[in-house]
């Protein structure tokens, strides 16, 4: 079998993937431009986005996979506490909070030998 025999499948996947995602993104941009920053709809969107991020973080802490699976729960919770503390102490900068949480988790894993 040569590459040209199955190229249509890759083309179909690319077009279907684009239609399934990009169309909705553009509709979101169009609808989002018409919303006021203090509207209830935008507050709901922010709340849902925040809840999704919180759920992903909670899943990583409570049900980790990979290297995190070998780390103890207290270390994962401690890294989150360090990151949250750094976030609030240094002017609510997400990069500082994330970097400090990762650094404390890495240091803890190094000390434990994981």
C-alpha cells in the first residue's frame, strides 16, 4: 500500500475535526463580542471554566497517574498549598504559583527518591 491510497481518510479526519471544533470557536467569538463583561451569561461561563479547572486539579491530586501515582497524598496537597500561598503572596500571578507548586513537588519527589 502506498501513501496515496489512503490520503482521503486523513483529509476526512482533518475536515471533520475542523468542523467539529473551529465552527464552535468562531460562534463563541461572535457571541462573546456581544456580551457585557458584567453580564450573568459571562459570569456563568467563568464559573463553569473555573469549575472545570478545579475538577482537573482535584483529579490530579486525588487520582493521579504516572509519576504522581507514586507520590504520597500529603506531598501533592503540600505542593498545592505552597503554590496557592505563593500565588497570593506575590501579587496573584499564576506563573509564580504554578512554578512554586511544581518546584516543591519536584523537590519532594527528589527527597523521597521517587
